[in-house]
């Protein structure tokens, strides 16, 4: 029935296709970024950057209301997300998780405060542009969105594949990596920057509230299931893709919000992985 309806109404097939492409992009990002964040134990960085992106989107909408129509809210989301992540990276440069967690908390508070201030100056008819970054709707992605998100995902994937060993090594032992001659400072900033870009990509597709579920839950589930380190990103990709595609299908079947359904399935996959891991032992 669903496929038949889509074939009858080409316009519907178009937005369904865009949603599926968005799921694929977000899934590949989840495989790379989720692995980095869970390995370093800084999973809440995703929530911080996502809410910074929300503040940036609000700033972008405000600029548009002031006449700067060329400034897309996505540019503001990208700018705020990257800057907040780099501030956090600087605070945790010596590998202290406590310092990074404190920086994440402060950046999150600042981002949300700025978002509230910006929202106070935005016209009511422009509010949906901002709330789209909070709750997200993958069904509303445009071709331009997909081109931008796809290019950013390719960038993240390229550097992740190129420097995966170094990024994961410093996640476990930054001091030993420095002794071995690895450029710890460079890879530290690179890992955080890639994570920020990946989070912004996923935030645009799913919203700031659900980005944590889609980026972290599949990677956390993969950590429970995988027997070898190299298996983690592959299992993460499989879980993210399955959750995304099944979430889209289920949302149409039972008339639920697509982003929320995807988040529920991704989180459920983590719970199932925990149970599987415990019974396997």
C-alpha cells in the first residue's frame, strides 16, 4: 500500500527519497562520530554541540528578520556548533575528562541562554525555522540541505578513515600517544572538530533533542556487541541504518513523527544490545 501510494504520487516519493537519503547520511556520520565520542567518554559533547547549533540557527533567523536574507540559519548553526566544540577541545587539551565535562556544561548553558535571547527578538511566524532544529523533521529536508549535509558527511568520513587509528589511540591514552610521537594536539582538535560537524549534520536531519539518541545509542550498542575494535563502526552503521529506515516506515504506518520514531528505535537497539551482552556472558 505504501509503495503503491508513493508510485501514484511522485511528489510524495520525492520527499520520501530525500528522507531516506538523509537517514543514510546521518547513519554514516553516526558510525564515525559515535565511535570517537564513545571511545573518549565525551558523549555529552553531542548534546552540547546540538544545542549550540540551535542557538546558531536562532541567530541566523534573527539576522534574516533584520534584512540579511542571504544568511541561512544553517550557517549560524554550523558556526556556533564548531566554535563551542573548539572551546571545549581547548579546555580538555591535556586529556582531562573533568575539564572537558565542565566546558561542555558551560558551553551548553551559554548556547541555550543565547538561543533564548535570540528567540525573544524573532517574529512568531519565523519561530518554526528555529524549532525545526530543536525537534527536527527529516521529512522536510530539501535538496540543498542534502547537498550540504552530504558534503559535510563526506568530509567527516574522509578524515575519519584517514586518521582513525590516531583518533582512537589518543582516546584511550593521550600521554602514551604523545610519547610515541603522535601529534596529540592536532588529532585532539581534529577529533572534536569532526564530531562537531557530524553532530550539526545530524541535528539538521533529526533535531537537537534526538541527536544524542541517533549518534550515541547505535555506537553504545555496538560497543556491547563487538568483539573487535574494527567491528564497532560497522555495527554502528548497521544499527543506525536499520533504526532510520525502520523508523521512517513505522512513522508512516502508525502516523508518528519520523524523527521521534527513529530515536525510539535507536535507543531500543541499545537496550537489546545490553541484554544480549549480559546473556552472552
